[in-house]
C-alpha cells in the first residue's frame, strides 16, 4: 500500500518527467520501484531543444525589447543601490529571487531537476524543493551585492562587507615565479573575487563567456576591467594568457559549465560531465600554480572569499591522461565547495547537457 510520501514523489516525478522526458510511462519501463522514481527520472536527459533560444529566434523584436528592458533595469538598480542600506538592499533582492522562483516555471523545474540529479540519494523530495527555492533567494541576494559593488571605489569600501581568507596561499604560489591561475566557479557573487583581486593589485586576466546583449556585455566588461583586471572572452587571445602566466602574472578561469569549447568528460556529482580543459592545458604548458578560490554569502550577510592552497599538477608524460586526471582534480574542488553551499550555485545551467561523443576534442 502506497504511503502519502511515495504518492508525493510519484506526482512530482510525473510533473518533471512531463517537461524533461518523453512520458511518465516511459520512466516506469526502467523497472524502478515507485520510491525510486525520482532517481530514475533524474537520470533521463531533458529534451535537446533550447526552448528559450527557439522563442528568441522566432521573435527578434521581443528579444530586443527583453534585453533593452533588462539593460535599463540593471542601470537603474546600479544607481539606486547607492542610496539604499545594504541590509535592506539584500532583503529586497532576496524577495525578487522568491518572485523569480514563482514565475520562472521552466527555470524552476530545471533547477529542481538538476538538484535531483545531484542529491536524490542524499535528500528527500521536500528537501530538494526547499533547496530549489533557496537557490533563487541566494541568487537574488548575490546579484544584488554584485550590482551594489559597482559603486566600490577602493579596498576599504569592499572590506566593509567582504572578508578575505588565505591570501598567504596566493603569496606562496606567486613566489614560485611561474604565474598563478585562480581556479573558481559560478558560486555566490563570484565576480566580487575579481574586484577583490584587482583592488589588491593582482591585475588578473579574467576569462569569461560573452553575454548575448552587447550593452549588457559592455557593462560587465567595464565592471571586470575596473581597478586593473582584464576581461578576455573565452576562446580568444590565448597567446596573451600564456604570456601573462610566463611573465609571472595571474589569470582567473571558471570551468564549471558545459560550453562549446574543448572538453573532456570527468565525474561531477558521480555523473560524467563535459568539462573545459583550457585551465589544464594552460597549467601543464606554463607550469603555473593552480590556486582554487571561491566566495559565498554567509548567514550574517557578509561575503566570504577563500583562497586555498595550490592544487598540485599530476604529470605522467601521457598527455591525454594528464588532461583528464588534472581536470578531474580541479572539478573535485568545485564539487566540494558546491556541496558546502549548494544554495549558491547556478543550478539552472545544463551542466550535464553534452553526451559522450558530442564534446569538442
């Protein structure tokens, strides 16, 4: 006899399966008992079509209106943030996150689906749904802090709400004279790390993916280039990156997303995930120290940036093996910090989108 809890699981699984798989009946063909239906659904891949992209391609005018509205809203928020106390500002953006959760049905279901992929063996369905709500709240608060930080003028301003831990790990890595690669991920207000590094005179080259709207992209690039950082679009100016590291400089790179770049499959939350190998290639060819960093918003409302000890490279002489092993080591760090702060990672990203054989070699 079915319990109410198992009925809730079946109902939830059917709803997610309707969106992301062919049908609920197809899930049951896999032979899982009802109590395992959520886990079964989580291992089925969402439809390949990017619905949001398809809609934008069909309605270019609507797309233009959308991005113009976003751009104007961002500019207004940046201006407004100068006049609102930070505590009230973060509370407001946390509320906006709740609104986003309520109205972004496709994104909300994608977040819940990915959380199910990662935590179905560890968390109940209620815990996963509660965590998905918190993801939006923290996304709102961290986005609010990034917008507000555009008014920061110096390190003293930044330290009013951000604490830095482990700066000695950077200093030890830098002393080797082979350059420093900051390895980070899309956790929390991750862009604040670049501001922190730049204000400390590190002048990092930050590698990132361009936004779809030129005005928003220019705004982001201007923000990242402030105080001496240098924003570089992913896939471009590779020679500059090599020269920067060879001269003892620093770069910052994120490898926690499935993008159309050279990748290898490594384990991420016990599932194969296509992972960019750019960081590994740069480290192996230059001998640069790979220093992991991350940031999160704590329960007291302060940003906590951590700089960890260098991740040693493993070099066997087999190029392919070294690419995979070191990329796995880097990804292991990323998974660890996401597990510590799961409510602050971008679970709406389709991290397991690429299937084996589809990656760019």
